[in-house]
């Protein structure tokens, strides 16, 4: 070997360390994106959940209070009276959802347009550790140490963060900034530099710590109420909300039946909020109180004040006659995926406006699982029409082996 022709030598251990750092950096960046995406998805899902299902939860609370009050009126038992008062208190304390969302939006707009008040200046004397770290960071990261404009800008932004931490006397923040600067890719020594190995070990330790913090945050987010709910159907949260809405409607129907059993008729009392979730029959006209049993109902009347003296006729899917007149009240995408050939399709939100299209014949009404169809049957029976709810909806129809077709000609399925 001569000085004129040096041989480049690579330490195998150093090479493995380089590969570990590169792989760990990819894992950190991937997890960082995943966690931030999960945070956004949960925030969006929570907002839509409260907007769409909040009125239904409020309606269930109202029905629980009515049932508890009916029981208390019957028994006079002090414990039943206490339960009724507690149930009513829950309803009275519920905010009006529209007002609540409006107030939140107004507060956000006001916060965005109003400058934040300046905090009073606090005199802070940084400790010795903070002073030491500040001097070291200023020595290593000062913008004047570089002549490259982009690098000077990066250093200036970093030093601004250092100055903020030092002004608060935050030694822990300065220590974290020191570790960040020491391990930043931009400060990496040359691959052949003697101190490259030490930098790689520091970088690996920093990356491992960040991955641990992100994993902890991911577990926390997934464990929240909205995170746990979203995990049930991460690929189709809208469909999950539909299923939850139908479950809530079914529970509300059960509570109304319980009220009918206790009272014999649905009590007319003031309501604080509509339970319309956008999936019930609607009309542009609101009938007068004296005509509420004969005129076309509004969405809130259909769902909140049905004629409770009328029981909903129900039939299992397997028992529906082959020549029955079927009415499907699902949405267009559900219908396209799979429906009964020859059935009449009117989405529930359009039902009252298209009531003239419904034949004057006994009807078997279908939806996905039976919640929306029960609402339509309840309305039809209240109008003196003959209608039957198909128990379990299209899922039960499919399970019973009854034939289905799709709009595209592909294999039909229940969406």
C-alpha cells in the first residue's frame, strides 16, 4: 500500500449501524404519518358522530325520562320517583345541538380573528444547566456559522426555539433541543469521519425514543371513545354511523312501545330538539295540531310523535309471499348493490314527497336491517294503509335465500 493509492476501508459494524439507523428512520416517519392521520380521522368522525347521532341519543334520553315518569306515576314508589327525576334532569341538562355547534363555530371564528392577549412578562432566571445548554447550542447552531442561505434559515428557526426555551428557563426543553440538533441528519458527520459512529448511536437512540412516544400516543388515541368506535369500521365509517343510527331508532321504537304499554297513548309534551337524522320521511309542510293524525307528517313528527295506539305489523323475510308488493326505502347505493327484483324503490328521505307513487295495496317494506322500514310502516299504518315491516330487512332476506339482483348486473349483495 502506498500513500498515492489509499484503500477505502469499511467497518462491518459501522455498516450495520448505518442500516439500522436508516431502517429506524423509515419506521419513525411511517408511524408519525399514521398517528397524525389517525388523529385527524378521529376528530372528523367525532364531529360527524355528534352531528348525526346526537339528536337520536337526545331522543332516547327523552323517551327514558318519559318511561321513568310513567312508572313513577303508576307506582308512587319513592325510588321510582327519584329515578324519574334523575332521568328528567339528564334531558333538561342537554344543550340544543344546533345552538351548541353554532356557538363552537362562532368561538373558533372569534379566536381566529382576535389577537391573543399578551401574557404578562415574568422574570425568569435560568439555572446553571439551562445556561450551559444554551451556550452550547448557540455555539453549535448559530446561523452565522453557515454561508448557505437555506442552512442559515434552518438554523435561525432552530435558534428561535432555543431562545424561547431559555426565556422560560426550561432546562428539559433545552436538553431535548440539544439531542435533536446533535442527531439531526443535517449535522451528520462525513461517512468516513471518526465520530460518525457516535453520531449514529445518538441518532438511533433519538429515533427509538420518538417511536416509543408515537406508539404511546397511538394507543391512547385508539383507546378513546371515538377511537374505539372508529376501529369497528375504519374503512367505512359512514356505514358504521348508518348502522348505529338504525340501532338507535330500533331502541327508540322499543321505548315507545313501552310507553304505549304504560300509558295507552303517547303523551304530548314539549320537545327540546328534533330527533330527525335525515333518514325519516319528511315534508315541507307542517300540519296543524288538529290535523296531525291525517296530514303528511314532518320528519320530527314521524319520528317523535307517531300514533302510539298503532302496533307495527311485522313479518319474517322467509314468510313474505312471492307475489307481495315490496317497497324498498334504502338509499340509491344500497339499492344498486342488491335489491329484490320488481320492488318499488323510494328512499326514506323522499318518501312523503313521493307518496302518490305508492300503490294502494298491502305493502311489505324493506330497508337494511329493519329500522328505517319500521318508521315508514308506522307512518303508513297511521294513514290507514296496510303495510308490514320485513323483520331484519335485506340482511334477513339474503340469509333466507330469497333472490336478489344488482343494478349493474354483477353479483348482488347487501350494502
